[in-house]
C-alpha cells in the first residue's frame, strides 16, 4: 500500500467543474491511501483580508493557467 499526498497548486487545481481534457493529477492503485489538499473561495479571494490568504492560495488565484479554468467557479442560484 502506498500513501499519496495531492497538494493544491497551479498544476493540480482546476476551477469550475470537471473536464475530460485535463490530465489526471494523480493515479492511485487499489488499496492506496490519499490525502488531498483543497481550497475554496477562489471568486471571493479579493474581498478577504490578506492575512487570511496563504501564499499557495494566492498563487492559485493569480496564476492558474486558462486551460485549468473549465468553468467560472461561481455557484448558480
């Protein structure tokens, strides 16, 4: 059994939904264990006091490549 850590960064995060055009960020085997780091609040980051934003989250908000934005990330009413 292998234990994996999938960190949230500009190479692993995608925004707005799922797309078959994205390469898998991680492949695991049967019985493997995974820890997955996530962030939420992409579209409200500009309204939050800076002391609450980690450098990693800011990097994602400012540098996420266009091909990783498969939707707006905003909730529908």
